[in-house]
C-alpha cells in the first residue's frame, strides 16, 4: 500500500479543542461562521505539532505552506460556552500540495457543526515558488496517521 492509500483511509484525529467565546458569537447567539476558518487553521497547526513536524520545522528545512483553498460546510450552530472538538486528517498529497479534511464537533453531543477541506501548497523560502513536499513531511504524516489506526 503506498502513502496515498494510507492517507486516504485514515481516521479523523481530534487535535484541538476550544470553548466558544462570547466574542466569537453573532447577534443570533451562535458562533459566527467565519470563526470556523480560524478553528480549522488552529487544528491544522495542532495536527502538525502532534505529529512532531511543527511550522518552525518547515522553516528550518527551507519551506513553508500557503493555503490556496479552504471550504467549509455548516451543519449546526455552536453557542457561547460550547466545547468544540476540531478533527483533522490529511487525505491527499500532490507534488507540491496536500489536502486536509476538517470537522468541528460539539463535545457535549458529538453533533457535527462544520466540515470541509483546506489545501496547502509547499513554497520554497528562498524563491517563493511552489516546491515538492519533502519526503520527511510525507513520511511524518503517514507514520502519525498509521499509528492512530493501530490504537483504535
């Protein structure tokens, strides 16, 4: 089985939890939809830390990732004080890109609040041009997601 098969079949991992703050709610008393993009970004960064490949590690190795697409579908509303479980998994690698699937759930009842994807492109720090995602990053994702499969 190649790395593409391994990432496509991986399970979601809860990597970041947050409590909905009053400042994140709209006049209807629910978390404003735009806040989920911030939660999504926090979850991706937490995922990278969990798999021991932080953003700083990228920079030290001469690359960074830029978001080129982000999509979210809203399923239910979170309210002030709700604990939100933010789940992610890498589902696809391209030459210079990777796609992360995201899901936000309310902790109290496991209801899905939002779900979607975010696509990142690897960029060379010196040139600013897209570059191949390093094997070390690909391997770290596959190893991390595979280890989660074996513990469930």
